[in-house]
C-alpha cells in the first residue's frame, strides 16, 4: 500500500508539474532566437533589474537553455549584438548596424531559397525595427539578382510570418510606401545617372539628353546591348529609384544576395565597392559577413570576406 501510494503521489506530482509548466511556460519559440513571453515576469541573468513581461519579445541564443520556472537566463551578447530595454518593455538590439545586417541576411537567404532560415531572419528584421514595407522592398530588390522565383518565394514566406505574428497578437509597422518618381528623362538615362551616383556620390545629373558619363565600357555592353539597357532601366531606374530603401540599404541588399551566389565574385567585388562609396565601412561589411557565417555556411562567409580583402587591397583603396 505504501509503495502504491508513493507511486501514485509521484505520478500525481509529475502530472501537476507538467500541467503547471505548460500553463506557466516562458515562451513560444517562433524560431531559435526570438521568443514571445506568454506569462509572468522575469529578469535577465546578467541584468536582474531588467524586467521581461508577458507579451515581450526576447532574443536568445540557441545555445542558451531556457528553464521555464527560473529567471530567464538570457545572454546580453546575442548574434554579436547588444540587447537593450526600451520604453515599451521590448528587448531589442540597439546596434545601428543591426538593420543593415538583417537586410543582408534576408536578401542572402532569399537568394539561397532556405525558407526556414529566411522566416527566422524576417522575424529578426521586424524586431530590429525594419518596417513591413522595407522588408517587402528588400525582397523585391532580390528579384533583380536572384530571379523572380526566389523573390516570390520570399514574399510568400513573409506573408506567412506576418499571418503568424498577427495571430499571436503582434502588430508590425507598415511604414511609408514608395513615393511616385518623376524622372524627367528616359528610364535609361535615369538609370545611367543613378549608377554614376553610386560610383561617385558627388555626381550631379544633367538635364535629359546630357552626354553619357565617361567610364569603362564592359564588353557585354557592345556584345549584347539589350542587357545593358535592362540593367540601366530595370535595376538602376525602376528599383533604385524607389525611396523606401536608400542607396546604402540597397547596396547592402545587393551584396547580401550576391554573397550567397556561387561564381559571382566579380559582381560581389563591384557591389562591395559601391557599398563603400555609399558610406558603409569595411569594418561594417566584415561584421555583416561574419554574422552570415552561421546562416549561410562558413564557406560563403569566408568567400565574401576574401573578396572584401581584395577590394580593400586594390589600388583605389590604397593610393
């Protein structure tokens, strides 16, 4: 009887613990690193005074074990970024480079077609402060470099993420739409001016019919003129003219896509150069590529870092 009673009590308390834990569970894991707090109030291990409450989102390293009945053991150094507590009780990264890193990751993972990892990056992008329209614009931008099938898959993944977040009671900011563009000249001329501006931010466009900016003429331009027209009109006129993203963000998105395309080092080298022209530093690019390693595979990150070194060692950057 005593043994039966002990067994009964053991089963009873285990069942009670499971039920209690299920009702008291810390978080619903939307992915490996971002969680939604479902109940109660907790502190971080490193900052006990920082309270995390029901409804908050937190970043957590996949390597950190989250014990549901103890204060949340969150590291404050997650994915190479610091986390900070804002007035709304959200735990959010405060590094200004974070948005650019998320743009690069979203673009790269869209190009690679890994929808699971992409959904994680999309959530991280929203929580880093990117608006819905900014992320949509990144996905649209990838179509020019990774193709429409990848871009459409990325947009569908984003729709699924937004649906899940809406069901969870999370509201994300849409942000402004792209402003109407008044080009005042042909799309080809406008795209030509945009590319000249990317190469030299001090460039001042002339009126319609101005002479073409002087520069090297690649052989593909004379061999297949239509590809040159499409490049200028579609990429540099149609896409870069959309002001939801600035030139810096678009070049980071471009670098992100191309860094995940094998055999495209020449193009990666060119766009790293354009990103540098727009004010992105070599150190920032290095940080972005290092953050990509765990997501894209170290081989892709190492390749991008090698190309960055080549750019920085070129005569242009070492007069």
